[in-house]
C-alpha cells in the first residue's frame, strides 16, 4: 500500500513538472491556443527596407486587415543579409500567431542553396523553422538601366547590353537588393546564359540600389517591378525587358528577356508570402489563413497589386508549403548551374 501511494505521488509530480515545462518553454501547441486571438498587435516583419517591393506588397494587406477585421498589424522593417536577418527573428519567435514574416523567393527559395554552398550555413531552416500561411503575390523583375549610361553607349535593347558587356567585361555594374534576392539571381542567371561578366553590387534593399542607379553610380539592375515602375514611367529609368516567361500587363509592349535576346528558358520571377514560426496551433493558423485569403482576394488589395505589376495569388498552408519545397529545388539547380555566390 505504501509503495502504491508513493508511485502515485511520484506520477503526479512528474505530470506537474511536464505541464510546467510545456507552459514555460512553449513546447505544447495547445498552450498558445486562444479563443480571442488576436487580442494584441501582430508584428509583421518585412526583411527589406520600406519602399521596396516586399514592403509594397505587405502594406495593402496591413490596411485591409485593419479596415475589415480590425486586426492591428504593425509592420517592422528588418533589412539585411538578403532577408536573412528578419527571417531569423521570426524563426526564433514564439508560435503564438503574433509574429509574421513577409517571406520571399529569396528567404524561402534561393538563400538555402546560395548560402550553404561551400560549407556555409543559414541561421534558420526555411522549411523546419516556419509555418507557411499563404502565398500572397507573384511578380516579374524588370531589367532597368541608367538612361545616361544607355545613351552614352547606344544601349537600346537587351542584345545591345549583351554586346556591350562582352566587349567590356567587368565594366558593367549590376546592382541588387542583396545577396540571394530574386534581383541578384535574375542577374546571375542572365550572366550565365549570355556568357557575360558584370560586377554584382549588393545593397540592403531595392530603394538604395535604385537611388544609386538613377544617380548613375551603378549601371543596370534586375529590379522587382513594383519598386521601379513609377521611375520607368517618369523616364528616370530605362526598361529593356521583363524577366518573366510572359509579358507583364503593366507594360505589354516590353518584351521578355527570353524573346528579346533569344534565350529560351530564361525566367526569374519573384513571389511573396506570409509565414509564421514553426508549430503554430491549428486554430490560430486556420484563422490567419482565412483572413489573409479574404484580404488577398479583396477588390482593394487586388487593385493595388495589379497597379504595381503584381499578380495576387492566395492559397492554403498546405499548398504554400509544397510551393516552397518546389522553389528550393528549382533554385538549387539555378545556383549550381550559374555558379552564383555571395558577394
């Protein structure tokens, strides 16, 4: 009898210890389940500067969720390392629904093969350390050139640029929004397929890179269309082609790089989606998924995205998870074939 009571006492003690550990370490998904979620602001980390394409995609969602479901979404720009700084913050956050990341083709497609080649390491695993919520939008990049540089060197087409780069190896500077971004990889793929050499200059986001491009401090850029579109329309940047497989509805007269330079198979598009930390509870994930899907498909958000040259998408967490895995496989091959590296 004494032994039986002792065993029961020990069992209860172990149970209380396990509950205590689950509550204070966050190892139990149920510990984060909330019927009144969200009851405080959601931190929405954008891993690039304000004014860039990633930021421009995030803000219409912020406004729509405030106006329709009264969710307070606070955008927090954390640029650097090709989006890795912001992504790492989210990967190490509690999975309670109050931290989101505006993920991109860079953070969740390109950076794993790019940063780990040669024995390098990412500070997070793009699959294991995140919970996909929804793909938000896709868009092409656009090959833009400083107008004065173009006029001085008679560059009026993609083929003109290729010819100039081949005649002047290393004399064309190619800006990007950072290592591992779609802007960087679009350029690396172009260099690989055209057998040209251009110097890659990574910046902390598109805005400073575009500013230097317009000032003539750099020569070309494969920028995300939303961050260059107004400068193209104003004549401050000269657009040569888009990087997508099809022409953009925003510039129907602008050719694709594949058709302009007879480069079949050339395609380098960008995408953006919302993810949270790994192990988000199902009830919170389902709620986030539903409100985001409604926001992405709202007339207001669709209008804003289409105006900047982006295509709204929206999908389920399972679909977005499969999409990310396919993107990693796709870009692993591109990184290997192009010989791209972190500059």
